C-alpha cells in the first residue's frame, strides 16, 4: 500500500462546504416546492435558508474555480483530445462498473493527483462543475430577485422557464447525490475515498484502486 | 262700468253711488266774493253786445247741445246698468267679504270663500261681475253645490273660463295645449289663480324668467309620460338653496323662456332625464367630456338606459355642492351599486369614513367621479391603491421577499380581502408597455380564433386554446403576450378591504399546491368601455408544459408548478436511489463469483 496526496486542503474544504450546502439546498428546496407533501419549516424560513446557502455555494464555487484554473488542476476535468481514446476509456470504465466489478476485476483507472478522474467521471464532473452548477447558480440568482433581473429572465424565456431549469437541475443533483455517495464507497475499502476527502491522503495498493 | 272702490261697500252691505263727486262740491263752495261781482258787471255792461252774440252762439251750438244731451242720456243709461251690476256684486260681497265664510268639502277640506275686492278690482277680470263666471248664482238663486274636494271644486269652477277663453284660443299656445290636452289637466286656477288674475303683459316684463316659470311650476304639476307620472313641480326653496340657486331656469332649459314653451315628447321619464342631462355640458364641459369617456356613457350607448347621467348623481334641481356626495349616506353610487356599497361600508375604508376621517376614500377616490371606470385593482395594483398609499411599496419591501414582483403580479385586494375567493386572470398585454390589449385589437390579432376563444366551453379554455392564442399573437408579430395576475373572483368583494393586520402575510397561503388562491383561472378581455369580460379557463393550464411559454410570466413557486417536472422528479430521484441499491444487490449476489475467482487465484499462487 502506498499513500498519495490526492486532495489539497482548499479542495477538501471546498468539497465539504459544497456538500453541506447541497444538502441544505436540497432539503430547503423540498420545503419550497413541495409544501403540500411535507412541511417541516415555513416557506419563508426555507426560502431564507435556501438563499443564504445559495450564496455560500456561489462564493465557494468562485474560490474553487479560481483555484482550479490558476493552479492548472482544471485539466483533470478536461477529457483527452483523442476522442477515440476517450470513448474507449468510457466503455472500458462502464464495462468495469457494469461487469468487471462483479467479477472481481481491477478498476481500469488509477487515481493520481494529476489524473483523479476516470473518463466517465471526467465527462460527468466537467458537465456538473462547468455547466450544471453555473447554470444552477445563475438561475438561482435570477429567481432570488425576479424583478431586478426581469430583463434577463425575459431573455431566458420567462420565470417559469428559468424555474423549470433550476428545478430540473435540482432533481438531477438530488438523484446524482445518491450515485456520487455510492461511488465514493467503491474505493479500496468502503471508507477510503471518504477518508481521503478529510485527510487528503488516499491509501492505494501498489497497483492502485479508484472508483 | 262696474268698479269696486275702497269705500264702496258699507257696513250694511249696500253699495254707494260714487257719481256724486265730493271733491267737486268742496270746490263749488270755494267760489264766492270777487268772482261773483265780476259776473254781475259783465251782465250789465255788455248786455247789448252779448245778447245778439249769445243768440248767434245759441243757434250755432244748438246741434252741438243736442248731441251732448244724447250722449249724456246714453251715459245715464250706462250708469243705470252699472248700478244694477254693482248691486249684484254688493249683494255677493255682503257675505263674501266676510273673513269667516268657509266652504267645507266632502273630504273635510276647508276653503275660505272670502273675496278681496281690491285684488279683484286690480285683476284682469276686474270689469266682470260675479255671475259672469259663477253663472249658476244670481241675486235670486244661490244653489249650494257639494264638491268632494277642493280639487274637484277647482276643476268644476275652471270650466267657466272656457265661456270666454275658447279651446281654439288656448290651443294656439303650446303650453296651454300641453296642459289642457291631458286627461289629468290641471284646472286653470292652478296656474292663474282665481279672483286675482293679473294681466300678464305687465308683470311678465318685470318678472325674471325663473319667476315666470315658477308661476306654474311651483304648483302641484305633473305630467303623464306613457303611464309614468313625472312631477313638474319645482320646490323653489330647494332650487334657490342649490348651487344653481342664482341661475335662471332658461340657463339650463334654453329652449324655454317667457315667450317660448315648446312641447317635447319622450318615450318615458328615463329618456327625458338622459336628454336633459345634456344641458350640463354648457357650463361643465370638462366634466361632461370626462363622463363621455366613462363606463357609464359606454353602457348608455350600448343601450343600457339605466346607466347614470349627470342628474342621477347630482339631482336635477337640488344640485348640491360637491361635498354632499362625500358622505356615506349621500354617495350617489349606492343607488345602483348597493351590494358593492355594503362591502365598502364594512371595509377599513368605509369604517374610517364613518368614524369621521375625511381622508378616507369614497367611491370616486378609486373609480374617479366622472370618468368612472373599473378601479384597475386587479390589473395594475399600484395605479389605484398607491395613489394614497405612497409608502406601500417600501413597507412591503421590509418583510416581503421580491416585493415588487408580488405587487406586480398580485392585486392588493388578493391579500387585503383575505376571506374572498381568488382567480388568476390571464390578460393579453403589450409586452413593451404592459398595457392590456382591448377586445377590438385582440379580434384583429386572432381573427376567427377570437370567436373560438370566447365561445362557451364545458371545462373552460384549455392549454391548447392558450397555445393557439400564443402562436397567433406571434404570427401577427404583435409583441403581445399573456400576463397572469392574481385577483378576486367577485369584484364586489374587492371593496371589503380589511385592516392590514388581517391581510394575508403567510407565504404558505399561496406557495402551496393546495392553496385556495389558484383554484380558478379566467381569461379577461377588456371591452371598449374598460370593463372586463371573463371566460373560464381550466386551471390545469397553470401547471401544463404546453403553457410554459404562453404563460411564462405568471408563476408561484410551489403552487403552480409543472406537473411534468413532478413526475420527472420522482423518476429521477428513484432512479438515482436505485443505482446503489441495484449495484449493491448485484455485488452481493456476485460475491460467490468473486470468492471463487479469489480462491482460484490463491490456488494458482499456492501451486506456484
């Protein structure tokens, strides 16, 4: 076994702030949208908390993206130029999750500080971090002050469209959260990846294991 | 000639002949002394000169003297006739000069039958004798007639007038023709009086027009208009006390004067009121023009003759000052809008007004006084309420997130009349100005589609109809779209505004799919007069994907959410949850495979 420093301090802090904000936003989102199903807090409280953590997420995202762009680590999200190789990598990774893992095969991807993600993670997180979260933040800001951003909302197709996009991404993040957490348990041991997100270090076999 | 003098009637009722002039006797007594001696000198000195001259004069003057004698005799005969009439009148006045002579009618009404000689003498009929009119009475006969009422008496007695004033003569004057051709024609005495009828020519010149008109119109006059009774009586005191108190009748009734009284015919009283209200325009041009642009004038032109004209609110002759209408009891709108007024009366506005707050609004504060129209409370809340509540926006911002948005999309009444039922109104508006597109323009945009939109539907307009409207508006490049606003179902209830402590403040009241605020939806189309025509819309449109674009502006988080996203959300979340469950299950089920592989591997390594 060897220990590799996979997650720098700033990334870990950002991750957990992000994680907590996501949880709060999902739960308050339920309270805002589905009051006829469940009522834990008042609408007003839910909206206030949702707004606060929306901005927490925004500032966290800004710090994260500045760090990733300035440090050049953002490259880890960019799939290789070779489309063919990328597709082959995806198929290989999908085969592992859908077959190899059950057969006791090794994960074809080995995480390193410069290459944390397998091809499937790359495309998923690139979309999430570079598209879905920014869109979610922008639509959230528009909904936060509908009157103030009336012009932009109008350009986007109206408040109903903006909110529908926000909710659609909200549903995606909620459902993806289950997958994300589950995949985090597919390390060398069930808690390995999670522990690494606290300590920064991940213990991997000499040949390495990753989800 | 028959004459009454002050001294004519003596205590015993006999008439003195005043042909003997007392003044002349007194003058005769004054002749004496110097004047008498002068006459004697002339007789002595000039007897020879004057004798033949007198004889000549006598011969010449004989025919003249004869003529004088004839004239004098004729005069004496006439005087004898005077004496005869005077006797008759004196006999009548023997009783009728007495103040205590009273006639009692069948209905117990009493009438003093005292005659004022002076008034009669000065009257236009001063040359007549009593029996000229009272033909059934003579010096020998005074029949006692029983009349049911004073009115019946007056009617009967007035028939005597026709003895001299023939129908033909009376019909020549339009006013008389109008009066006497009615079945309930007033007796002559109603307008002209009885024994003191004055010659009109004289006082007509000095009387003002109003005085002249009121001669008749202050009396109990009425007119039957197609079975309806129209009172023509003007209470002079009320008229003088009105804001028009100093005006002459002809200022408003310009076709009428001391010399003209045209007959105008109307289908009914209402038509008369509507026609006469036009006279106000002469002075109150600005107010009249404002009224022309009101919903009331629009209703009138559409054939609703009940719609109010000037006099309905201000009265006809009792036109009061403006402030009169600013009291609860005097609000003229109440006459037609009783239920609305009741709602207002119980409102925070009505209560404030009743408690003496002069700043509290009345009907015209929101609907305007003359250019009366809908208060627009459900269309542009700020326009009406913010006129007085200038700080309302700032106050809402203190506690309401997205306050401006709420104030734009929700009528003030929606929250401030908490007990009322709500409706989401969809209006076609100009995207640039936000103004409502009226019916005529909408018809132009939609063509035949308009009729489809407004025809009755069992479940109201559905999302397909709204999509068609959206597309047709787009095709016409109209820059128009549908705007949704939350308002009250019953506009009457909008007036029952509650104190702000009862207003809806809980977000949960609206932002809940079970909210009662979004149970009904209606399409609102602005008619030319400004009022709205409402067409039911199926409330499902609020949560339909098809109307995502047509009504993309109206959206209440939580309550008008898309049903499609609800279904998709359930699928996505359960899909996300199923990944670990299924994967874990498969991993669990494949443990033997991996175990076998591991053992195989160990075995291989052991062999090595």
